[in-house]
C-alpha cells in the first residue's frame, strides 16, 4: 500500500485515524494466524477464529477482537469525515460502528449464543457497508469498477460463510472458509484506504441523495 504522506498530513487527525484503522484488519489477521500456529490442539484449517478464545491463550484473542472492534469504530469516524455528504454519508459509518461494536462483543461474550449473535451482526453489518459503497460509487468515474468490486466482495463473503457453516456441520476446513471471508473483507478495506490516502476523494453521489 503506497501512502501519500503529504495527502495524509493535509487531512490532519482524520487522515491519521483513517490510516491507523485501515491497518486494523492486518493486525487482527496477524494475531490470529500467530496464535493459530502456536496454540497446541488448535487446527487453523478446521477451527473457527473464536475457538482461540477457549484455549489457554484465549485472553490474547479476546484482546485481538476488542482492539479490532475499536479500530473498526475509528474507521467509521474517519469514513464519516471522508464521505461528508451524499448517499450513504450517514448509513455507511453507522453500519461500520455496528460491525465494530459487534466485534467488541465477540471479545466479551466467548460462548454461544451471544458470541454467535455478535458474529452474525458483525458480518451482516460489514456486507451492508459494502453494498452501500457499491451504490454510492456506481457512477463515480474516479472509482470506476469499485461498485462491482464491492458487490463481488459481499458475495464472496456470503459464499465463504455459507461454506463455513456447512463444513462446520459436516466436517472439513470450516476454519479456512471463515478466515478467507475475513481476508477478503480486509483486502477491500486496505485498497479503499490506499486510494483515499493516495488522494482519491469520496465525492458526493451524482444523485445528491443523503442517507
């Protein structure tokens, strides 16, 4: 990810928040990958990310969820300032905050059904963000292709999470499917941040609508 430091500096605090929160997904993935290969008895391809919370190193994964949730909420603040006005200017940050709070819930509630409820809310809120972005960017020439990419990312997440549920019930690499869903969403966020800090702005939607 190439970072235009002059452009970040021109954003002041908002730019710093955007950059920090954009790296949150990478930190989250790095922590659960390291834990996954170091915790005895945990099988990364089979076991869910949250299963790490039930190991002797569970407190580390709980902290990982908590920090990631805070960074998602920070990203919502940065997005609200970047979006300024137009379609999704309020709804996108709202669903981003919902996702962040749900991930924090994953850190607090380590057992079902509350943990599962937080998971469902987090993933659905993330998909709402993707679809709202797709609608906003559908006719923006500076973001050509991003509407299709955002929809494709949401569909990929849905497919991977369906496979996660099916394989979890029938045996197979369920954990891999969940981790791939997380990676797909994180890649989208990193590419979005890279474009923003590179100088491409989120101009108001052509129809001028606000939500």
